[in-house]
C-alpha cells in the first residue's frame, strides 16, 4: 500500500487523523480519532487560533504550565510562568529563588540590545573601489532607501544602527556580506529586520549595476540571500547573586558548611569553564529555565538556544555561560547571556497563555524580560550545581520519578503515601515500585 498522499493539507483534521491511523498506526481509526480529538480545545475559537499557528495540525500537545514564585529581581517580586515537561525544573527554580530572596535577590542588568541581519552577496569587481564607494556613498543611500520601513520603528526608538561591508573572498570566491545592526525595541523584530535586509540587497544591486564606475571593468553583483542572524552577541543581559560566604548557610542536612559548599560550587563552575562535556550539561541546566520562560512568553526558543550555544563557544571552545568567584569572603555567581526577545508582536500577542504570562510578569519591556529570563537561567543553574555538589542530583529526581511511576501505575492516595515512606531510603526503579505495589495489593 502506498503511503504517499497528495492534497493532505486540504483534508479535514479528522480525515488527517484517520489517514495517519490507517497508514502509520495500524490501529482502529475510531480509537485514534477519539484519542486525538480528546486533546482538542472545547472552545472552537481557541482551537481555531491554535490551529492557525502551524500547518497540518491534527491536535494539541499539552505541556505543563507551572509557576515559580518568590523571585526577587532588582528589588521587585515576581512569580514566573514556566512551560516545561521535565520534572524538578520548576521546583528547583522556586527553591533557588527562595534561597536568594533572603540574601538580597538577583541583580539583573541589560548590557546591550543590538540585533543583527546579513545580506550575503557575490561581487567580482574592484574591491578597493567597492569599499570606498560603499562607505562614502552607498551606505547612506541604503539607509535612506529603508526609511519607509523604519519610520514606525524609529518613532518607538529603534531602527537601523549601522551597516558594515565585510570581505570574505579569502574564504569563498567573490563572497561579501553586509552585516547590519538593528534596534527593535520591544519586538523580536524578525519581520522588520528581514524587510530591511531585502531592501538593502535590492538597492545595492541597483546601485552597483547602474554605476558607470563599475561598468568600466564589467563587474557583476548578485544577492545570494538576506536573513537576520540569530547570533546576537551584542544583545546581552548580566544577572548576578552575591552574599558573604558565611550567609550561604549549611547544606545536605547540616553536613556541609558554607565555606566547603562555596569552594565545591566554584570548582564545579570552573570545571564547566574548561571541559566542553561538562559545559554542555551545565549550560543545559541553564537552558532548562531559560527555555521554559521563553516558551511561556511565546518567544522563539530555537533562536535563543542556537544563539546561546554559539555565544558559549565565542573564544573557540564551548564553555560554561556562568561564572563563580569567592573574593574577600564574598560568594558571587553570575551569568552573561545573549537573549533576543520580544514582548510585542508575533506569538507573544496572539497566544492567549503567552499574553497571560506577560501579564503575570507585569507586561515587561523586552529589556525587562531579558532580565527576568536571564535570572531564571542563573537560578536554575544554581539549583542544579548546588544539588550536584551537595546531596547529588538523584535524591530529588527520584522523588519526582517515584511520583510519576506511581501515577503511571494508577496508585491510590493511600498507596502513594505508603510507597513514598517505603522508598525514602531505597533506590527507586520501575520494577521496584511495581513489586512494592503488587505486594501491597496482594496483602490487602
Ligand atoms: C538536567 O536536566 C540538568 C542538569 O544535568 C544540569 C547540570 O548538570 O548542571 C542537572
């Protein structure tokens, strides 16, 4: 039977599910339809909105939306929405937030907000002449050409901040680039940037092709592509926490004193600075928090992810995004991270829960959102490294794991209480929990 299909996108949602069930699940389509439609939103308008975000939509894929309270950031309290499927993440963020709330809270500061876009093109004329004419004439002409696109953004305090012409011909024949810098204020700015870039590309070709100074030597120019860059190393936020070492308290039920903790913690961060294997996991812990808030606000977490990891490799080796120091008996833990985010436009204003998230966060500007998101990243990293360097990660994880296993085995409330007491001092495994429940149920 052929699994090829024409006109799939034109089929109704139910027809799509039916076709998928028949061709790929080999199960009763009626059951599959029931299962998939079970996740449709009751509110028809809300479902229509969700369907409109993507293509060939057949149902929704729910992921938990949680709240991490007690975040004190720059003297203000926040409860932070987090959308994440991994257990322990929200609990860990809340825990770290509470810990630092009583130690001065998080200090966050935006360092820069520049976004980047590129026009990639081929040019095979006289380089020197090209650079000279570009810098003395064309650049201004390009800036003038996009005025109709930038007018509104300029009213809001944004616009094009600069254009550089870069020669890549040593690496790729005839390849040049316009690297363009933008301020997009509260919007992520993808459409704005891409519109400007396409106009730059078009006008640059017109300028060069009609310029007699280039026609003499029969030079040619061709735009290869115009697109924003998700690498924004000048769109940075710094977040830090700090307190006297002795104020850190004790860890692991009093077994570990503040100084020992601080020393072990700082060493763990240094290890993530020097070893990419550890750095990757260390930064993954940071992204657990960052992605969860980025998703809750309707921002593009893939863009944030790709940018952050490029930034973590900016000196040629992948390293930890966070740093820790102990100087003059002060424990300082900080992060500098690129976060190109928006609080207007795109999904931020379309998705009903993204709108709510922003409301819960006090309808922040994009810069304030950078501070909030960066803070959650640092909090998440603190929680993970604290747990790794004290009790170990499995203790907390296993508690959550046990809850999930019990739920999957339809344990009753009474069984849950008994299982939690029993596994307090034992290693949790699926078979162990199954055996425990079986013996409980047999002896009832
Ligand atoms: C798990 O999702 C994240 C951690 O592995 C992060 C870390 O190791 O720092 C706990």
